[in-house]
């Protein structure tokens, strides 16, 4: 997993170009859940800042973190100067000299990045970084061709190269058709969080054939292929797709509040 987690920097510009951003509807949903003003936020695995700018655009002082220097260099080109940028994994964050940490962040969020963190310690670390009434939000979801026949045709092409599909399975083994998806399923089993909720924002994004293939080129499973194999699989995919496609990209949002610390 380490190689996949650190493979994005080589395609940072493509990641920025081909990955979809996040709608205001998402930010509104998260802020409505908090039920109080959110002044500070910490982002885990910010990448090129797609989610960073969505929350910073609502006047929130965001600290954007990512372990990849190339991704953060691209992020700096697109986010406002009010964003604080730190190169770090979640596991390194407690070592940062950040004045916001003295009282904890009002909000911590991860956009399709939480699966890269350490399962054994992520929740305790997040809880320590949150304020007494802080909120955690995770959002993302599979992105596939909306046309099931086209999606199946692409899957048949890619399976021999990827040994399956390109989706990363839930770290806790939660089935893809489970009513409560990961990480909500994992949150339900740990202490320190309450009021765990799952919401969905339906999205369908039109794309050209070339942009869809460009999008695939930013997915870690494809980045692990050799240059020759990647070129071969993309050529085969291009041959079966029409000039315009639609991407099914529903956002699955998980929300939780940090439980109040014991007075003892």
C-alpha cells in the first residue's frame, strides 16, 4: 500500500486536471451537521487541494496536509493564501508546530484519502487533534462509467492488467453493498466518536473519452503498471469508448462528532 499511497506526485498536474472537484452542496451538508461556526479545519491527504478550496472558500482557515511534496506544490497554485500547507502524514501531524493544535481543530476532513492512514491509530490521532466539540468528515466514493455496458467492457479489458478492478477495498472488509459503508462501519466500532451518519450526494459527470482515460491515469492501480502495460490498456479502453462518456461519481459522506473527554 505504501507504493500506491505515494504514487500520485508523478502525475500531480494530471490529478488536478482530471479529478473532479467538490460541490458547495457538500460543504453545506458538513457545516449544517456541525451546528456551530467552523473557524479552523485540518485536511488529511489534501492532494492538489480540490476539497481544500471548497472549504477555504467558505471562510474557514484550512490547514492542508499531504505527504507528497509534488502534490502540495500543485495545491499551492490553486488555493488561497489563507490556507496553511504542511507536508505530513496523519501519523506525523502531532509533530507539527501549528498554533491551531493548542485548542484543536473545529473540523477534520479527508477527501478520498483516509484509507492511506494507519488503521490501528487513525481514530485516536484524529480525536486528539479535534476540539472538544469537533467534527470529523470523510467523503469520496467509487467513480465508474455510468453506462453499465461500457463499464463492463472496460472492466474486461483492465482485469488481466490489474488482477481485479481499480477500487481499493474497504480496510475493514465492509462489503460494497453494505448499508453503512466504510469508514462509517469502522467508526461504529471505535470509542471517541458519536452521532455517526452517512449521507450521499448523487453526481454524474460528463467527460470526453480522452479526459476519462486521463482520469484513469491518476488512479493508483494504473500508476503501478509498467509504462508499456499502461499504454496498452489505455489504447484498448479508448477503442471501445464513444467520444463522450458520463462518470458516475456519487459522493458518500461520513460524519461523526468527537465524544466529550471524561472529566476524570
